[in-house]
C-alpha cells in the first residue's frame, strides 16, 4: 500500500466501478482499498442503522462530483 497525499486524488464518485451510484466505489478508490470492503461495511451499517446510512449515502451521491471514467470504448462495440 502506498501512502499519498489526500489532495492528489479528491473524493469523487467512481463511474467505472459502480453498482448503485458509485459512492462505495469512489470511497474505496479514495481510501485505496477494494470497493467490495466498502460495500460490505455499507450493508452492515444499513442493517444496524438504516436511516442514517441511507441519508449519508444519498447525500454523498448528491454532493460528490462524478469522477472521470476509466472505461475505454471503441466504435466496434456499437
């Protein structure tokens, strides 16, 4: 794991690794951990405290800007 300054990579939605909105993918990329662990933590928190978790997720989805997509498309797909 390499440590980097926080201002090198801002917290953004991850449009290339999203399941529902890209919040967990963006947090995982920001913390440099697998988004799967963030999703598991979100599900656990959803079971423990559903209202605050849904509120925090919804606010993050509304406030965070969409990050650059790392997917590459070519004309042969369409």
